[in-house]
């Protein structure tokens, strides 16, 4: 990326490669309209360079007299475009051959092939969005649920940036007050009151705590949670997975040990992306394959954010059940009594003693599955109702910078309590400001930008 000139006009395919009704080739830069003039012929013979902004036009992309594709061309003039540069988007037929042909022609006539994320990088460098908003674009693209999508959109709108800028403003005011006392004591400026100043520091610390409180939830909405279904053979693990998926994904038979490997799927439970794993129920392996299946199941249980332990309600608690209870001790767990459609023999009091609560279901008859979904959501949201317009930090880079900034503010407060020089306190506040500037992109590092935008697709 460093070797390229951001004054170049770039082009790329901006839609997924494959067959589709429409595919888009996007051009951005000072020569976008001039290059479009060379390759586009409109029905009324006008050139894109004379088209008004935010207008679409029917015509053909052609190389001389050779027509390549029938297209709709859209013009968005600087500075009111995604990149704040002139943008031309060519809506082609969605086959890869047509798209490649149009892109190759644009490159031949003067465009450079865009780097991954370069359109969004230009939007950032040209001041249309800050760095946290640029990263939100990738969150939107990768969103697995409606809640994750809403979270990304709110961050793209600048909600997180607004909160960070509020904290930043408060830090600048603290710094100005300190430096007035450091630089001009002889001017008769009253020295700051330590108690009042400490109160202001703690108010900012409270702002950091509030925004970081959302981090765990934000990360879950963005990345999801890892849930493992476990239980002894033939208790209904695969039936439960199928019920949650609302389709038959796992083979279900009356033969114990049918599932001989872990099966994974991602589902949306109340807006939470859940990677759910159905494990093999084999406890005593009979061959090498079953031995590996057991090991995989144990590994999944170790890594799980949440374990769902299933008991067969039509049978009494067995030693195998008790062994599994011991194995998941200390982990977040939900106890399920399955097969309530059959005559019950299970000693419920033993389950309640181990878990304090249980959910009774029939995976086969699809009964009370909603209660399990609600229990999973409750564990994540912890009783809070997340409003999509609220700030929820989800980006690990942002979380790390916010934590470091909060740590520095705590050190500033400690220095004030210990009556250290104002210079020490001022330096902690300056360093905290730099942490916030890293989030917003006010302090630029080419290596950091390269890393962030390399995760984007080429056309975004």
C-alpha cells in the first residue's frame, strides 16, 4: 500500500464474485469521469463527465466499436461521495466474465487496481469518517445477526466517536487547567483545587467505566459465543441441535453413539451469534475413532463459553450423568431435562441440587425450546435490554486503547493523591489522549492502517 499514490484513480469489482443479476465495478479518483468517458457510451451519446451528480444512465461499456456489456452507470461527484472523490459505479450483468472484462478495460484506460479496503481508507484519509467508523464498515460486512448489524451501523453513524470525543474534551480541559498552573504560576492564576480536580478526574474515570462496561456485550454481539451440547449417549443432543436449527442437521437414531464427531453450526438466538456444537456422547471409547471423538468433545467443553448438559428425563440419574456434572464444574452451564413427552423417572432434586435450575423440554416434539433460547440470551444480556442506539464497544483494538487510557487516568489520580508534580499528572493525561487518538485515527501509523484495511475485500 505504501508504494501506491493515493492520487491514483482506482477501480475494483465491488460485489461478490460469482453468478448474479448485477455486479458492480467501482472507480474512484480525480480521473474517474475522464476514464468513464473512454469506455461508456450512453443512449443519448452524452459522456459521463457532463452527467450531474447522483444520476444514473443507461448505455454500454465498449472498447472502441466492440460492446462488452449493457450497463447502468452512476455518477457521484466529489466531495459528496463515499471517498470524497469522484466516483463512477458501473452496474453490469453479474457474471464474472462480464465484470472482469469491464474492470480490465478500466485498468487499461488509466485506473489502478484498488488495494483491499482502499475505498474505505480514502474515505478515512479524506476526512469523511474517522478510523473507528471505517472499522465499523468491516463489522457491518461481517455481521452474523441483526443485533451485530445494528451495532455496526450505530458505530458507523459515529455514536462511539461521539462518546470518545466527549471524554477527550474533558481530558483536554483537565490538561489546560494543569498547564496553566505549570506554565504561569507567576501570573497570579489561582492554583487548582486538588479536591475539585480529583472530582473531575473521577468523573472521566466513570465515563471510561461506562463505555468499557459495554465491551463484553459488544464483543459477544460481534463475535458470538461458543456453546457446547453434551450428555451421555442417546439423551437427545442431536435432536436438540436440530430443534435449535429448525432443520435436520444431525442424524438421530435410537442407537447410542450415532454421533461419533463434533458437529458445529452458527445460529441466531435473540440477536446473539451462537456457535453451537453437538458433541459425541461416547464416554468409554471402543476403538481409535471413538477415542478421538471423545477427546474432541472434551476439548470443546474446555473451550466453551456455555455448556448445555442434557439429562434423559425417562431414566434415573446414572454414574455417567454424575461424571459429566463433575467434568463441567466451574463452567457456565444450563441443565436440560429432555424427553418430557415420556414417563418421567429422573430424580429432579439431584439436578436442581447441582445446578439450582433446570429447563424441561422435548427436543423431539419441539417443546419448550424457546425457554432454552431465552435462558441463553439472559446469560449474555444479564437482564439488560440492549438498545441498538446505545454505545457498545466491540472492537478489540478499541477496548485495549480504552483500558490503557483508563489506567493512565487512574495513575493521574494516584499522583494527585500523593502530591506529585503537576508535570507527572499532565503526562498521564497526555498519554491517555493519545490512546483515544489511536481509536479515532488522529494519530496515524501506516503499519496500523495497513493492518486494518488489509482485512477488507478489494472492492470496499
